[in-house]
C-alpha cells in the first residue's frame, strides 16, 4: 500500500493529514477528498518539475478539469517579491478563481512561496504541500508558515496559512543531491534536543542508514519528525509560545544565511551550525552541560554539516539576530536546551553570545 503512515495535524484554523509513503504522486487516491475546483495549478521549479511534474499533473487531471503550471527560478535567493509575482501573474492570467487549488511541488522555497501566494490571492485559496526534499518533508511543509525573504532578514514577510493536505512521497528522496539530504537531516536532528531525547538516541544510532537512504530509516525519521511538529503546531499554531522551540538553531542560522547572502549556505547547513552554537550557548549559561554540546556537534558533523561558523564580525551577527522574529524590544531571544528533549526560549547577554561565536569560529575543524 502506498500510504505507510498518516499523521494528523489539528490546529484552530484547520485539521489536515500528512500522508507519508511511496508511489504517492501518481496514485489517484492520494488526491481524493481535496476541495473541488475547475482549475488546479502546480507550482514548482524546472529541476523538480522535470522529474515529478508529469506524474503529478497526470494524477491531478483525474480530479480537475484544467491543470496548469508555473515554474519559479530555483534557489533561496529567488524567494522574493519578483518570483512571488510570477505566481500571481499566472493565476490572474489564466483566470483562476477563489476555488482554484495550488499544489506546491518542490522544496522549502517552493512550499513557502506557494503557501504565501495561496494565503493572499483573492484573500485566500486552498493549497496542498507536495514536498520533495527531506528538509521540506520534515519541517517547512508542515504547520502553515509561509513567507518570502527580505534582504535584511529571512522569512520576514509572510502569513500563517495551513494547507489542505501534505503529501510526502519518499520516492522523491532518491534523486535528492547528497548535500540537500544532509541539509534535511539538520531539521531531523533538531527534534531530538527540543522534544524527544529518545529520538536523538535513535538518530545517533541510525545516522549512517539515513545517509545511505535506507527506506525504513527515512520513513521512521520523517514520521517521527512530523509527529513532533504536528503536536507542537497543534498546541501553538501562530508561535505565541511553545512553537518557538522549533526554531532551535535558527536564530544563529538565519543570521548566517542573511549575512553570507541567501544560497551561499543551504538553510539546513546554517541550522546545523546554528544548533551547535545554541547548544554551546546553553552550556555557557549553565543549562545543558558541555558534554551535551559536544555530543550534538559530533552528530551534526557526522551528518555532513558545517559546525564551524563563518567569519563575520560579532557586531554583524548581533545586528542580524536582532532582526529575528523572536526578538523582543531589540533583545535577541534564543531557543536553548536545559537537557536533551527540553527546550525553551530566553535572552542571553550580548557579550556572552559574542564569546560563544568567537570561540566556535576559532576552533580548528
């Protein structure tokens, strides 16, 4: 059976399912029960569409009278207004109405931009997430965060808008470049320190299987990651409290992405390094111990992710992190870990943050 697992997401605004399995894209049953419409629009990029677009569009043709597509330029640096406008141009140019359903076929960039377009076109149309990268499957496709980047900060312009369904076809991971696979593992690793110490143990024991794309290991990693995220999002849809823990490593990571220029490091690479810095900051504050920080660094490095931060003046790090969405009255807020599986958000002194960054940058690889 193509569907191996179904994870329910229940938020105040919508309840929907995450379907996880193989051979899902081409299966007509995958798409049953979605909102009825005369027109479906597949949003993708050329690299992904050439691999999976035909199968998805053929399956959707069984349910919609017209299926069209819009292809966005590939890359984080195109997660911006001009590329978003490309989606609106297509929707208006083809006469799409308020019932038109959008399908985001691709990674996090495609998913975020399609969701933001769906949230704002005619004040809201339905959309479906069809993530094709590990990072999108375990994180960005779930929970309804949609956004584009600004030159001064990542994901600063967007909306909370839940999809109708998330379809995770694990077969798409077979064509994922190894660097992208490693980047996705950063978001898998994240769930252990913030919510499930046992899952971190499992990741540590099965990391080589994940890197080798073992089907059973990937299926478990995706399912457990989605379960954790669904639980957190269900309790705090709009990130007014608990949901902020999902940003473990992201305050540092987003500063890396903005400081180096979007696309220089992949999002997961920046988050992986950011988690190491956040763990070291936790230890410096007397929360998690130094052994945990060292353990997490070893796991991140084994996943093939950078653990040494890029060279940026500390003042630049602090400037960028003050633009983080969690910042309050100019005070930077970090997701910190007290012990594996337990995380919370709090501020830290700028001087201490600077010392942690400087010490990590000075360490030999």
